[in-house]
């Protein structure tokens, strides 16, 4: 009976070790994805900032507006 309990505990431990490895892999994959998304976000923010600066520096001419203005 004692041997059965030890085997059951060893099986549970093996299962938990496997689950832990899977979780570590998933966390690592998510970290890579977050890093890639962070880089993309920084690039987009810089692009929007450039566009915003360009739009502020360019004054619209009166010919850009439709005739009813």
C-alpha cells in the first residue's frame, strides 16, 4: 500500500513538472510576442508623431477647401 502511495505521488509530481514546463514555454512565447508588439507600437508612435509634426507645419491653403467654405 505504501508503494502505491509513493507511485501516485511520483505520478502527480511528473504531471506537475510537465505542466510547469508547458507554462514556462507559453510565458516565453508570450514575452516574445509582447516584445514584438512593443517594438511595433514604438514604431507607429514615431510615425504618428512625424505625421503630426508635418501636418502642423503645413498650413492648408484656401484652395484645399471646397467652394462652399
